[in-house]
C-alpha cells in the first residue's frame, strides 16, 4: 500500500490537455509474460506512434529550411526574449498560485470540519469542465482591465487550480494519520505538523500537478489571445496570420516544443524519484478532521469567493451577455437558430469522430504497454509520451504545411481535422485506456480460455465488461476535449465549417460579446453535462473514498 | 473527484461504449464524404475571405438570395489568406479572394494566380481604385488615422506626420497592432515614399514608444478607455466603437493626417477571381455583385463596417469624413507594392 505516490489523479476533463502520465512505469505488471508481442499489434502500435511523431518531424524539417544566419536573426531577437519572459513568468506565477489555492482548498475540504464539504469538493473540480478561453471571454468582457499579465494569471489560476486540488486532495485522503499522531506525540504544533509532516508527503502530488499546470500554460492559446497577453503560442499564431504556415512559425514552434519537452522531462524525472510508502502492516485509518472554530466563517467565505471567481463569473457573464440584445455588440452578427444548430451539430460530430479515432489509435499502444515488455514496447511508449510536448497550434501548422503540397486530397478535409484531434489527444486517451486495461487482468482471460471460450468471446464477455466503463470514460474525456478545442479547429476546420469554439472565437476577438454568448453557453453546457454524466456514472464520492482509504483496496 | 472516473468499475455499461463507438465511427466516415461531394458546377463559389467576417456574412446571404449560388466561405487574416493562396497555387479550391488591402492582391497578381476581371465589373469603379493590369477590382476604401484620447492629448499637440510618433516625446503614448493585416501596408507606404532606412528607423522608434496589440479593435478600445493616449488604426474601427458605445461612451476622437502625409494612407479593399478557379463563371458573378448598387449600398449602410464604397453615387456613412476631403499621400497602387518587405522590416525592428 503506497501512500504518497501520485495516484494518477489528474486525469482531466475539459479544457486542459495534460494528464498524469507515466512511461514504462515500474509498477508490477500482472502476468507480463516474456512472450514477444504479436506482430500485427506491434505494427499497429508502431504506426500510431509514428503518426504521433509526424508533426514533430514536419515542424523540424520546416524549421530547417531557414538558413542558419536567418534562423539566428529570427531566434535571437528581442521579441523572442520577451516572449520567453512572458511565457515563463506566467508559468512560474500560475503554477504557484494554482498550488497555493489548490492545496488550501484540498486541505480544508479533506482535513477540517468544513460545513458542506461534499458540495465544495464537487464545486472545486468543476472549473476543469469550462474551457479556459471561455473563462477569459468572461473576464475580458467584464472589463478590459483584465487584459495583460494580471488577467492571464487570474484565468490560469481559475482554470487550472483543480489540477492541483484533485491530486493533493487524493494524497491527503491517503495520508496515514499515524504520522501526524507521532509528530504530535513528539511535541509538534499544528503548523509544524503541516509543514514538517503533511507538506513533504504532498510533494509528489503537488509537484506532478504543478508540472501539469505549467504544460497547460505553455500550450494555451485562446485564453491569452483574448487577453492580449503575448506568449509563444499567440506569436506563432501572429506569424501564421502574416505569413501562413511559413518557416518562421515553425522556428518559434521548435522553441516552444523544446520548452514543453523540458517540462515533461522534469516531471518524469521527479516522478521517478519521489516515493513515500507505508510499510507497516496495520490497518490504515481515515485521518481525524480538525475543527475550524472561529476560522469557520472566514474559511467558508474563502470558498464562496473561490466558487464565485472560478464558476460564478464565467457562467454569470455568459448569462449576462445572453440577455443583451445583439446591438450591444460592436458587430451585431446575426445569431440565428440555424447557425446555432449547425455549429452545435458540427461540434458534436467532430467530438464523436475525434473520440472514436483517438480511441482506435490509442488502443494498440495501451494494450501493448499493459501486456508486454521489451525495448520496442518501451520505445513506442516513449514516442507516445513525447506527443504531449507538441502544442495544438504546432500540430495544426505541421499538418497544414504537410498537406498543402503533399497528400493534397487530405488538405482542408474534415478527416485531417479528426486526425489532428487524434494526435493531439492520444496521450490523454492512453492514460485512461491503460488504467482500465490494467483492471482486466490477464488471469481472467486465461480462466475464460481454459473454460473453452474463444478469443472473440473472451473479449466480449470478459474484457469489455471489465474494462468497458473505463474505456467509455476515456472516450468521453476525449469527446469533451475535442468539443472545447479551439486552436486546432481554428486552423484546420474545412471551408464553411464552424464549431461552437470557432464561433466564440470569431465574435470575441472582434469584441462582439453578445454575439459570442449563445455559442459559449452551448459549449459550456455540453462540456458540463458530459463531465457531470461521467462523474455521476463512473466516479461517485463514496466509491472514491473507498478506493483511496487506506486498507480498503485489495 | 471527476478525475477518478476511469479507475472505478461499476456494473458493466456496455451500451455507452457501443453507442459512443458506433456513432463516432459513423461520423468519421460521413463527414469527409460530405466534404468531397461539392460538385464542380457553377452553383457554388468558394470565397477566401480576408475582410471582416460579419460584413461578408451579410453580403453572402444577400448574394445567395439573389443568384441561388451557394457561397462557401473560408475566413482568416488577409495576409494569411494571401500567403495560403500562394502556397496552394493552382490546386487551390478558391474561386474568389476578397481582402482588406491591395498589397495582398498585388502579391497574387505578381505570381500570376489571378484571372482578369470582366471589363463591365471594372467599369463600375473609378479606374484608379482597380488593378492597373485589370486582375482585381476595388470594392471599398479605408483611411489610416490616428485615434487619440481627448482627455490625454490636446488637438494642438497631435503630430503633423506619422513619422513623428517614433520621436522620444511619444514614448509610451502610442498604440499599434503590428501583426494586424492593416499595419503592413502602412510600413510598405513609408518604405516606398521615404526609403527602407527611414522606415526601419521609424519602426525602431515605435518599438521603443508603442504599446502593441493584436488587432486594431484592441488599439482603439485602449485609446478610448485611456490605457494609451493615441493609436494608429483605420478610420472605421473608431466608427464601430462609436456605434457600440454611443456618443456618450466616446472619450476619443479621430485625427486625420493631412497635406499628403504618409499617415493618411488610403487603402483599397478589393477582390479578385483566381486563375485556377473551379467555378470561374460564378466567381465573376460574385465580383460583379460586390461592386453592384445593392451590395455597395448594403456595405455603406450596415453598422458592421464603416468603409468608403467605391461605386460612384453610393454615399458613405455620415460618421466618416468624406473621401474627397481627405489628403492622402501621393502613392499609387503599384508603388505600394505587395508588402513583401513589410514583415521582415517589422521583425528587424523587433515588433513581430
């Protein structure tokens, strides 16, 4: 029974793109036979991995077309320095504020007698289901004063603090109370117990969550563009607007990818080293909750403010603009029922298509990773891991550059957009598919086979019932991610196709907030409903508690 | 708690998996089929649009109603679309390109990607607003101006020339949108009239002085709320903001550069048919529509776009200073060129 190891908690729903991810984890592989993987499976997985690496290859080769002197002039100019500063400053500030807010929320929910804990626990996770560019639409339409660094920091914190809240809350639930009791018996006060015992045990969860926030900030585009905060992604888009998919954009993309991969590397190194385990054999207990006493009111007030800022403002501003006549917008673009329906349908269609293709492509890699070992398997897994380091705007630009000349039939096709989604969300799907396949242990299949069932019957009667709900959850997560995706859709949508996300974008970037509101409302509704359904069906609080309470697991 | 969904294994819910997968697979195969189905007749026309999307939406709806021709619109920033057309070359699906500024059309004309515009269409607009070669037709004109916050800058203190904004006196008091498609022609005009070195020095000065924004909408809004004292924009962005805010909500005004200063550049928004257009007839009909009386009147009276209609006899919005009272710099369409130098200059100056 491990205690402090990150329990894969940051599986995301909604806007952010990164999930907790471990490569070739050293977990005990259930009956990972020494048999080599079947060739068709290996081939399929290898092809998918190569497809995932394709945008990296295209971007590198495009960037290489710039000759060295010109590349030097392009990369070592003041603007790149400023972008680097802007991006890293926001990464640093955003991860810190998210860590503070997330940890505080988690500690009060898990460790104190906070009134209405369950409601706060649910509400604290909901912001993940609101796309961050909708959050920034809300703030920037509230007041233009939210443009620039302070606004960007606010939006980043609002959108991503659940990525800290969730893992830290899980780690707190799993923490053995005996440690704190021991510390207390040795004379430590409450603050000392928190800083010297609790906090160190939260380190893996905190660190993992912070890297996830950092990665999401690095690849975020829509939110910063609306807030007029320049980072690498917005600058790549600016290059695209002045010169289409030219080599200048590819050069900036290479820098951004290097930043992402650096953070991924930090994360995987950190994950490999920090580990806290409970070695005692005794039964674990649930930790006692501290009474809040006089702090009760201020803490409650804090939670109210948190919910108002992270949920109230985004949803409230959408509602406000919904009630405004179109003329309140600079450009009273016509918002007819027909446009609303067609945008919603294309969002849903692309969501379904994107989720299906992503699942189909991710499955061979996930199956291979769960059931087989070896250097080739590890290489394929590592390639899929690297795909996380490629932001959506880079994937889209690379696919445009690739298909405009070669592979022309795919150019501007909806299939290309679906392929882009599949590449982009492959890592997200892999995390969940692997987790659910791990539940469908090899032994169960062996039993089925020994009882005379064929391969198909084993799949249908054993594997799917056991792994099915997890797979459905994975598909639903990719679905939500596609519906709320902006960047890739913006660059790759076929002529005449508009999704909810691109409608919000067109109207908001021309400050036509009232026109954007119905689309933002529909998108937020789809995202919240799907996420809510998912949580309701697959992750009740009780179940969660059982699963994470020491001693309750196998 | 949502995040743990996948770890829990309640009773089998295969229907969900099955439904998701089946509907998804159907969608995957159905969508591309629909995309390819567009036939190669003249019932449709594909428009690559660099003009404001909402205004073009109005035009397209009106055109479809009048002709029965379906318009497929691909929108983007004007230079992006021009470069896209150049990359796509002859395999482009585009029939018509409608853009904000003439240099983008000049670029495509140089590359031989445009088809000649029907003579009757060209004749609807005064010749100085059309391509000298006849490959594109002028549709609208827009004026470059300086928007200024009336509380922060006195009328007497406004600069005589656009180039003055690079002087130290204006440090922190200028807003520009260097990656907006409308800024490139201004750079080209300065380079054409004053030379590359002057243009670069001017841009370096702006790099020190200016607050940068993503687009002219952002600049004019910032000027109006006092976040920056002045902003280089096209005239109609101010007019649009005034339309939204009403006269009471305006804390800014428009300053016109006079006496032929480069800052008062008048730019032509034009349209062209592509040489490789799959629907050449429909493309010419769309061009003819753009300069027709109803389309020009629609553009002149809508509250979405405030540009000068180029068809004689159609009056511009009263919010605009009449076109014949402006004193733009003496620069022809061919001298303005194709903006090829503008982006490199901006990069050299650190603005892009």
